[in-house]
C-alpha cells in the first residue's frame, strides 16, 4: 500500500517500439506517479501538499524527481511507493520521457526549479 501520493504522468516512448531502457519501468507502463523529490544529496522529500493527489499503483508505479547536482534540471527515477531507491541501482537515461498537465509545471515551481512545460526525462535504464 502506498504511503505517498503524487501526480500521475504519461509516458512517451519511441513510436517504432524500440526499447533502450533494458526493460525499465517505462517499457512496461503507460503512466507513472511522481511522489516526491530526491535532492542532490540523495534525500527523499514527499511531494508538496497540493501535488499529493493519487497513490502510486501497479499500473502507475512510483517515481521521484531527482535534482541534478551541476545544473538546475531534473529527471525521474523509479522508487518504491515509500520513496526508497529500488535495489540500490544506478539509473541512466533510457530514451523515454513523462509529462502531465499544468500541475507538473506548478510542482517544479513549488520545489524551486524553473517550471517546465514539456517532457521530463526518465532515467530507468540499468545495466549489469
């Protein structure tokens, strides 16, 4: 059972069916639920209160917005419904993106990032 709620995002992937995620979550799901943020030090923080609308589910698994250390950008990474890293693995870009409605731009603004009105990269590829 999910203890964290967030915003549902839609997955955008390659139209020709190619999967560069090595079986990452975006190769298996059409939606994700952004339940929080991971800062540059690896600390998880739940989503801002007005962005806690939906629980992560089996069909819209949990992700967190990981802030990049050297730039004011971010990407999504898979996490458990409680916001814990999955398997202690390092994730890299797999070529897929996620986007939502205007609440995603508001989410970015609430956590101190420039609002984004486009797609957010999903880092769900692992190797080894």
